């Protein structure tokens, strides 16, 4: 099957977990980039999770990373493979101003719905 790149960007609401992306039915996704920005004048903790829908579990990818003032975090160079229904979730602590996040995945369509045992 062919694959296609897909990016999602969102302005984050501080102190609120945000779902950046949900893998559509009959797809897998290769999560290859996370870019987070803190526009505040002080460091704020940043978190990112992979939600594994087959296990109903959140797996921390980045946890309480001290994102410096007016700085960014770029997480790349490796991949997390996501199955249909899996999600990428992020969070930045309260007090952050102009926080943003961008993720990039490579979607690969499948011909059947996944069956987890």
C-alpha cells in the first residue's frame, strides 16, 4: 500500500491534555516528528503520550520536559508505530502563553480493519 505524510498543528490550551491526532480506521501511522513551542518568559513542563487503544493505555514519550522560555523541543530521529484508533496526546503546564505543537506522521492505508488478539 502507498503511504502519505500528514502534519497537524495546534495552539495548546495550558493545563489541558490535547489530542493531536487519532489514527483513522484501516491505517497505521509512523510518528516521526514532534515540535513544541513555549512562548512564555519562564520554563514550562511539557508532556507527550502515545495512547495505545488496543491496551487502553497511555505510554509516556516525553514527561515533564522543562521547555525553556521562548524555546522549542524537536523530537525526531526515531519512529513510533501507531495502529488505527491510537492517539498522540500532549500537555503543557499552566501559565504558558502562545504554546504550540506540530506532529508529523506517515499514514499507510490497509485493506482491512485491525484485529487485536
